[in-house]
């Protein structure tokens, strides 16, 4: 059956006290609305419509690479009104629409699939995802009739004394038959405590027409919505635990899961050991048997097997098998580090490739360079890639030995098996197997100190 999803994300989220709309606040470094979109996709829903309104442009740009369509809700007149704004998206379609909110990122794909399956197998007009909770607080209450069928949802602010005691709550997540939803939306009104058009009222409208309405429950945790920064941190903690448990179940050792921050899209091979204080973000893929010592940030990078990393920052780069990085290395975007290489302390690499087995052990900057394999960089080498106006490229062959404190003034080429004497400032091509010395020759002035006579 055809399926699509609507994600409500037009509200501002006043209680966040933020200049940003609520749904683009991040949980485990991913925007809440993007968690929900990704969950829909993992539940095999391709067509996703996001309802935007407050700070619409910001929500749009945060979601731009996710191939969703948008509906615009100019004024936030309630969740029912938000869905009314998607009429153009829904009209002419038949099948199932899943409706979710952009501020509840803990919902899991398996639960969405279960909800859809239950909805479609029973041919319900609407199916509500509910949950049971001891303190139902401000959630909408599920009201059932004497044969235990769902009759309606009553919002917290509209509950009478009896209703408020009910502990089965509306998660705000549903499936609807598209045609039944469209016909009942026209009949919503705003005669309620908040003067809003409630999506929840669609349930009683459908029931009055003798349509079948169902409910299926899930854990309260999955339904948690974020309305404040405190709730944001609670949801973050749950998500972090869920992600870390997933990796540990896959054979990754995480020494202190409370202090390890792994994004939802990171992959890690088994027997990798992760020490506390690491932040692994974006589409990062870490291989097997790596040692990730404390306090690194790795974003959108590929780390192959057996790599050791300590106290370093690695962004949008690739690190080859059995390489060692850090402590205190900074690997900037578009770098490609080979296998069994060594990138040591206080080394910065920017937009450069470094061949297999090359050693860049200490205090070195390499930018816009192509470096071969088996090279050795002495301490304090600088690739001088910028003349104040333009950036230039340096090319270094295989097995070159770059002496300490060398400047490589780009553009320049250093050929295979050559040597550069320590302290050289290289401006011309170094031929294969040559030794280049580019520094003033040493002059010793014998007896200078005594002649000067000032020191003693
Ligand atoms: C809603 C449900 C409530 C449920 C709860 C679960 C209604 C009337 N109530 O209440 O039964 O227990 O969610 O979390 O639906 N939004 C818009 N446009 C609007 C209003 C809201 O896009 O005009 C969006 C918000 O951005 C938010 C979502 O809809 O992402 C939910 O709105 P919110 O005001 O938080 O609803 P609740 O009061 O929590
Ligand atoms: Ca809410």
C-alpha cells in the first residue's frame, strides 16, 4: 500500500528560549527533525512532507539534503490546522499517511513499522501510538468506551476530573487512511481550552462516522517530546545510551559510556576500544581493532582498521590502516592519510594526501600537498602554501627525507629518494637522489667572545 509521512515542525518552541526553532536543536549532534525524517526513511517511507512555519527558512536549510517536500503553515493554529496545510500534498493520494512530530526524536523505525503494519492489517481509519505512564502530565489522554475501543483523545487542558486520571497517553504519532483524514479535517473546530484546531479531534469525528480506530502502545521513552532544554538533555542522554549500547553489542569496548559521544550515523568495527571524552560525529566510519584514546573529535571521516588516535581532531578525512595519529594532531578536511603512517604531536595536515609509511612525527604543517610513501618529515617542517593571496601545491615523491625545520615554498616539487638538509628553505625543484641545502653556510668567528669583551 502507498505510504507517506507528515512531520509537524511549524511551532517555535517558546520554552526553549532560543533564537532557533525547536526542531533544529540537536540531539547527539543531529537535528531533532532530521532524526524523525531519517526514522521515516528507515521505516521505508519515501514521501515525507515537513510542515514548517516559524523560522521556516532555517528548518528548510537544516533539512535540505534529505529530499523532503514542505508545506507552509503561516499561523500556528494547532496540530489539526498544521495538517490542513498539507492538503495539497495529500490530495489525490490514497493509502496510509503517518503523522509524527519534529520534537520527538526517540521514536524508532521498528516501532513506526509496527504501527503501520497494525494499522494496515486491521484496515483502521486511524491508529494512534499510545503509551502507559504513571505521571501522564500534560499529554493528551486516550478515552476508551465500555468495550475498550478508543473513543476519543482529550487534551490535558480539556480533561475533566475523571479523564485527567487516565494514564494511557497520546504520543502525538499516528497513522491515518489518507481519504478519511482529508474528509474529517474539514470538520475540525477550535472550540476548546486552547482555541486551537486539534488533530486529536479527528479521532472522535471518525468514530462518529463508525470508522474503525485502533491504538498500539510503545514505551513511554520513545514518545518523549522535547519542549525545554532540560528535556533536550534528558532525550540526549537516552539517545546516547541507546547508541553506545548498540556499539557495545556489536563488539566495541566503550570504557565510559556516560562520557563518550557518538552520533547516530557513526559505524564502528568490533574490538575497537574507545576511551572517555571522545566525540565521534557525522558519517564517520571507524574500522576494527582501533584504539581511540581520550579526547578526540572525529567528524565525517573514515578510519581504517588498527588505527591509533590520541587527543586529536580529524575532519572530513581518511586515515589508512595501522596508522597512528596524535597526540594533538589536527587533520583538516580533504586529507587522505595512507596506511602505517605516523602523524605525530602538533602536526596539522590540510587538504593533503600522505602516502603509506610516511612519518610526520612532530611540529609540522602540511597544506595543499601530495606526499608519497616512505617519506620522513623532520621536526618543524612547514609547507609554505600561501603567499598572502593564493594557495599553491607542493608535490613530494616517495622516500624523501625532509630535514628538520625545512620550509617548502609552494609550488615546489621534491623528487623520489632525495634529501633536504635541516633548516633549508626550498624554493626550487629537488632532483631525484639529490641532497638539497638551502641555507647560509656556517661561519665560525674564532675568539669572538673574548674580542668583544662584553660577556665576561
Ligand atoms: C500534542 C497532542 C497531545 C499529545 C502530545 C504528545 C494535539 C492537540 N495534542 O500536544 O495529545 O499527547 O502532542 O507530544 O495534537 N505544531 C505545528 N503547528 C501548530 C501546532 C503545533 O506544526 O500549529 C507542531 C509543533 O511544532 C510540534 C508538534 O506540532 O512539533 C506538537 O505540537 P505541541 O504544541 O507541542 O503539541 P502538544 O501540546 O505537545
Ligand atoms: Ca509537544
